């Protein structure tokens, strides 16, 4: 159990390759967020839409919104390791590394 926790902390708190979207221009991020807003609409049950929007919010350093969306994605699909990696990255940026595990 202890080694699993250490492994999760080590890998969970590293940046994911999918999150190298930080080089996307500001207008492109905002446009993509608006497009996802329309797709998600009210009550979307597709966790990948929430995950993608969370990635964009993360790239744009809108961390409260990123945290909200990644938690929604995890509530819809608790099996995706990508979701937990992004969650850990968000916690690191908001200064809560104790929540990475």
C-alpha cells in the first residue's frame, strides 16, 4: 500500500504530455473553451469533455475552473489515470501538494 502511494505521488504530480498545450495562443484557448461550453451544455455526462476543458483552463491558469471540471470528469469516470494526473498537477499549482495522493 505504501509503495503504491509513493508511486502515485511520484507519477501523479508530474506534468502530463497532454498538458503541453500551454503554448497554444490565448485566443485559441478561449475559443476552444467556448466550443466545449457549448458541447457540454447542461448536464453533459461525457467525462472527456470536462477533462479537455479542464486541460484548457489549466493551460490558461484558470485553476478554480480547471479543478471544478476535473472533479466533474472524475465523478463521471473514476478509472481514467489521466484525470488523476491532471488533478495532481492542479493541486501542485494551487499550493496543495498534500492532495496529490
